[in-house]
């Protein structure tokens, strides 16, 4: 199973966004995005919804292995 942070990183890169650009969309710091991607901080359900919206993917793409490969 791919960790949520790794999925965030891969989907962010696929969207051609930098950590700073994603952070700006989420209203958080670039350092916080980095910690999420590295699994250094917990990602809340609320965070998942914000991230999925910012990356224009369904929330399930961040959680479900099958949807992740389709995103």
C-alpha cells in the first residue's frame, strides 16, 4: 500500500505544482506540505478534502490503491 504522503507528492507532481504552489492553494506553509508528503505529520480528513480539491482529484485517489493508479 502506498502511503498517503507519497500519493500527495505524486499527484502534486502530476499536476505540475510545486510544494509552495500547493501550500498556497491550501492556505498552509510549504514546510507543512513537505511534512505531509514525508509522513512526518498526520493528514486529517479535512486536509484530504482540501488536497483533493486543490489537485482536482477525488478524495478516493488519495486513499484507494485502485483509484490512485487511475489519477
